[in-house]
C-alpha cells in the first residue's frame, strides 16, 4: 500500500486541500459512495468525508456480513499559517484515505470484501494548536462531539481508530501499536485475533498501547487523555480498537516533517487485513460471552461514555 500512501500524502500536503478535492480524487479511482460535509466551528471549518465500500455479502446488499469502520482521528492535517506543511497529527487522515484509495483500486480490479467497510476522517489544512504535556498537540476547529457525530456511523459493527500517538512517554518505539478493545465503558483484554494480524503484517512482535480509564471518557471533562484515539468509543456501543502510529521519542502533534510514510503504510496494511478477516467473521474484537459475564457480575459501565456528573 505504499503507493497509495504516497499518493494521498502528496494530495493532502496542500494549503488549499479540502474534502471535495479528496472526494473527486477517490471517485476518479472508482470509489462511488462518498459523503462530504463542511462543519464550521469556533476557530475555523473542516470537511468531514465518509466513504462506503459495499461488500459482496454486506448490509448494503441485504447480506448479513458485519461492517467494519475505519476512522482517521486527528485535529488537523496542517497548522497553517503557524506551521508550513503536513503535521505529525495528519497520520490518521493519511492512513484512512490511503485505505480508501487501496479499497477503490481493489474493487476496480474485482477484489471485493465480504462485508461493508465505512471509512471516515476530516480534512483541515489550517487547524489550531494547543498546549499539552509533554509536547504540544494539534487542536481542531470543531469539538469532539461534532467529530463523533460525523465520523462514527451506527452501521459500524466494530471500529479501528487510527491516530498519531507520539506525544507521550508511555510508548517508546517506532511503528504501530494496538490498544485493548474498548466497549461500553469497559477496557477488555487485547484481542488475540488482532494480535495475530499485527504479527503477520509487521513481521514483528505485537506492541500494545497502554490506556487508562481517563482515555476512554469524553473530551471536555477536564481529565488527561493520552490523545483522541479512543474517542469513538464514547459515541457507539460497538467495540473500538485504537491503531496508534508511534515514535521512540515524544513528538509534538504540530511538528512538521514528522510523518513517516512507512509507519503509516504498516497501519494501513493492518487495517485492510482486519477488514478482510472481520467481514468474513474470522476475527473477533472481543469475547462476547466474557463481556456478558462482566456486565452480569459488575453491571454496566456506560457512565464512562458520558460527560459525567456536573
């Protein structure tokens, strides 16, 4: 998929890029069902883009194969005029759109997945920055509630959330890591099926992103979050797994020259292999019986999907 990653990187590295330009590019390669929506926020606007790839036995064709969601999480792909060029935070959008471009190329050649795949992200080349410890983050012109509204789709039976996760000191390696599965306020065990796919696609031992209870609560509650990688879990009851693009050192989200195409490509290949296996029901994000037993023993944890008490 490196070819698609390089194409998308060049497409997005443009101060005038917008969602409609990305949509037209994907349509020229065969993608058909694309939705673009411009949302105005307090500090600017961004274009949300969502692409549906119907599967041979997916819901859009009256089938029963499960639907996978792939979400590119980020504040913005650029911080213009403060910074010139693509920022580290762009990894989520680059990866999501690269997955879309690869699926479009595959579909055109006749390689159709069993179930539907929905890919979503947003395109903003001039997002604001914000302070964060240990290094500055990218902010966004719109709030997290808007992001979840436009990126999370009720049809998604499971979600992979891709995000640059470099502004911390808890992951000290370059490549990708996956998080434990999060569902309805519970942090569940890491999926063995997903660990297999990480090993096969990276040819390395799997790395796991450590997460805390704070990380799976909604933004805006005053608590520390490692980043926004798991925010989709606050807006849906389907299982969510973070796909973190990582670094050996703490890299600011607003740093330019910090997007590494090879690492993004690895994340994309992993997501594509999960899409194949999950829609064929050969990959589980969590153990349904064990989750049901957790809820039976300890009750629902959905309160962690809410802003909490006043």
